[in-house]
């Protein structure tokens, strides 16, 4: 993680130096993740999510001189986004905690229950599956670098290691190594979220991935 | 397990393309503006390092002995810690009376405050933890904090107060602007004030408060001209020199500074006030305290009734 933080600080310096290509690269990586971050906390209000993310970017640019690389740049952006959301809720007289997301609470036992439950059309089941979907989304978004994309290419698009290597501009061995690190990062992130659940930890431990 | 979870969740939600475009445009604009400001600062540093002659000029500038820029303001009064910056570094403002050239920034620290004269009798006051930049004639940039402007100039010679959330225009009035926590707040005590924000124009009249948030939401409410919220600006009011001046001048100043209409009990009382000549000074006294101190030596007294200050003949 220390290396990633160092890289992010260098990225911030390039952006501050007027490197618009570096900014576009960062924007393309962060925008979809921040948009989902905001959308999940706004009951799916797409217009407000767009405005919140816009304000987040503007605030972040203004304060970028103050970014020292103590945390990953995306984590720093998320904190700014939280502040913009808090302002938004406060000005509308709404409590910040009205939308409680699984990734925002330490006890994720509910994830296990949702996963273990048989597929059902009951409304309650649908709500839980939405929550799980949101949890996986948030976990993929929180992974460093392009690990989230790599996992989607592999498990949703069914791409081979060779195809992923080509997209990343890497050799097959390096791509395989990146895929392995992405799987491990995802496993650790989910386990951290679900640390209250011994059962899930056990499941993850038994699973070959 | 990893594969099963990701496949069960499905593909992540993609933001709409128009949202991507809009946010990118706004972010690029903000980035270019920041880059421009950083280049200007770098240029200033380079210019300052260009030679001994330039350094000498800068030293003279800092002492206030020489100014290459037109004077934008004069510091009349300070409370607590106040700093100014004409290059890259902030330096303590050690005494009042200094001229502020164009391009200079001024900031008050916690517990501090400052009052400045902008010419034409216009008074600018800065609350604690406020930062402004004097960009040019009648143009002030409020970066953070709260200011109060009392512009007595005639119609059409107002000031522009730039803020991150919009530009405030006044037309001969008294008003307060505050920028904090991603919100622009305007309080109008007298006259009218306009706000330009992203092509939208809002007007606030006397007794109105407008709060504009980062998303463009506007909340209007009322605030009286004698509301205690104006007290900080009254405390910072630079006192006029009243030695040898008629009491009517002091009364008019106190009425304006406290947001009240001045009324005399009778024409005789008004005539009496015009003939009372004051002696002494009221430096560092708030308006009502100054009035108490000066009227104690006369046969006049005042009564506050709502937004009116009535001057009466002393009865005791």
C-alpha cells in the first residue's frame, strides 16, 4: 500500500503541474466509482449524485496542494465526497445516516444470510440481494489500481488471461500475477467487511476462489 | 467464492454519459483555473528572484514606502492577528495606516478582525478567520470567511465581491457576505445587492438574507437591520474624528452603524444637537458606547425604539 500511496502523490503532483492527461486518466478511474459511491447514499437520485460528484471534484482540485499521500488518492476523494454529502443532507434537514449501507457498518453478518438463502422472489429477499450487489460493487470500487476491472473482465466477461494481458499491456505471467493479487485483495476486503461473521470467514478460507 | 460473488452481483452500475461529460467539463474548468493561479504565483516568485534591484523594490513595497500598484485600501484598524501577502509569504501586519496595493491579500486569524477604508467613505470590515484579495479598483475576492461593506457612494459605483460561489454586486448599500462550509450567505442591511452565479442573477433587498449552497439551492429569510448578528461589524466600525464637530455628525454615524433611523424629538432638539460641539475622541469605542460617552457631557439623551434612535432633551 505504501507504494500505491507514493504513486498517487506523484499523480497529484503531475496534475498540479498542469498535466491534463494525468488528470483525465485519474478522472476516468475515479468518476464511475465516486458516482456509485454517491448514488448508493442518495437513494438512487441520479441528478443529485452527478452534482455531488461534480462538487467533489471541484473541492478536491482546490485542495489538491494539501494532499500529502498519507492515504490513497481515491480514499482522499471519498472523504471529500462524504463531506459534500454531509453538507447536502444538513442543508436539507436530513440526517446523514438515513441511508445505511452494508459497507458503512462493521457487522456484515447479513451478507452471509443473504448468500445462504435460497433464491426467492420475496420482496425482502430482493432487498437483501440488492444490498449484496451494492456490497460487491463497493468492494470492487475500493480495490486499488484496476483490480476491480480485472476481476470483472475475468468473471463477468469471461476473458482469458491472454486477453487480459493484452488489455493491460502486460505479458501473460504478469497478467496472471495481477489477477491473483486482485482476487486476494477482493477476498481480504470482503473478509474485512464481514469480520463479525465467522461463518463467512470460514467459507472464504475453504474456497479455492 | 470470488467468482461466485462477482457473478451473483453482476456488472457495476455505469454512470450516464451526459453526467460524465458535465462533471468532466466542470472539473477541467476548475483544474485550468487552479493551474492559472499557480502559474501566476510561480511567475511572481521568479520575478522576485530576478535581481537585487527587484528585491530592493519588494522591500520598499513591504515597508509601504513605494508602491508600483495603485492603492486599493488603507488599513484603519486591526484587532488581534492580521497578516498580509504581496508575494508568496504571509507577513504580520504590525500597524494600521498601511496602504494595500492591488494584488495584495489580507487575512485575519482566529479572534482577529480588520477595518479598511476603500476611499469615497466606503468601509470594509473583516471578521475573524477571513481572507480577501484586492484584485483591482472596486473588486475584492473573498476566499473564505466573512466581510461587511458599507458603501456610501452614489448609485452605479458599487463594488464587486468575488467568491467561489458567485459574484456579489452592491449599489450604494450596507451588506455582509460570508463564504464558509461550501455556502455563500448574503445579508443586506440597506439598499439592494445582486449576486451573479453561473449566469443566474439573484437580488437581495434590505432586511433579506440569502443562502446559496454548492448545488445552487437558494434559501431566503429575513434579518432585521438591528439584529444582534450585525454586532460584529458595529464593533469593528472605524470611529470618526469627532473632536470639534457638532453632535449631529456623531448621531448620524451611530444611527447608520447600528442600522437605525435617526429621529429628533422636535426641531428644537435637532437645532440643539447641531450647536453642541464635541471634544475628545471615541477611538476603539463601539457606536452605542461612543454615544453614551459623548452625550453624558451634554443635555441630550437617546432612546432606542425598534429600528429608530430618537434624540431627546435630557429630562433629569
